[in-house]
C-alpha cells in the first residue's frame, strides 16, 4: 500500500461523510459548510470511519490495482473534505493589448484580440468574479472542476512564447523566447 494511502483523513466537526455501496460502485457523499460533493469510485477499497478520521484500505491486499487505488481514493476524498470545509481558489491573469474579461450572469465574456468575442458558460458549482479587467478569480468546492474550467479558459488564448500575451495562472513563470535576429 502507498505511503499516502496509509494516512488517515482528518474530518473537522462541521463535515458529514456518507459512504454507500452499490453493486460495483462505492459512492462517497461529503457535506460541509461550503457545499456538498458526491463522487463514485470503483469498489476496490473500503472506507472506514473512526470518530473524526477515515481510513482507506484495499479490499484485496494481494491485488496490485486495489493497492494502487488506495492512495488515489485517499487523495481524492481528502480533497473533497478540504473543499467542503475551506473551498479551492484559483486566480487567472490576462495580459495583452485590449485583452479583458467580464462576467455576465452565467457567462464569462472574453475579449482576446480575436475578430469575435468569446463567451464561455460558467458551470453551476464554480463562482467566477472579475475584480479587474485583466483578472479572473475562480472559487469552488470541487478541485477537479475548477482545474478543468481554468484549463478551458486558458485554452482560448494560451501564452505566446515570444510576446508573453495570453491567459495563465497567477504565479506561473512566463518565459519569453528570444527572437532570432538576422
């Protein structure tokens, strides 16, 4: 079993965990002060709740796939617990002449130097704000969905290697290539 899979998941007081089993699925529902997340896993691990902690163990300790999935399931469930307790945040930065972002109800309008504006539908579990025209702030209880939505936004105008224009996560080092002369 992996080192991460052996560690218990600590649950705070305001978080409720419900584990249900169907035929070949393990359904984990976690509810907290910030929201609720439900996730389905293959029925290859057991989740045992002991007071304020959850331990993940493989059903068959001799099966390689079952042992590998303990670390994966433990990491995902731990992220779910952190998300409903504190939320996940991500900041995106837009650089470029005339590039800007504006939220309009359920849509994010991007002006990225194209001949037309880009309109992206905002998923229901993600909160999007634009405090400045060149900043996008994302917040969600689900780490997976916030990363996927950020990737969708970045794909509209990735960073140009030569000019540095585009959309990127705040804190990312943007390296510019030298232009060949001659």
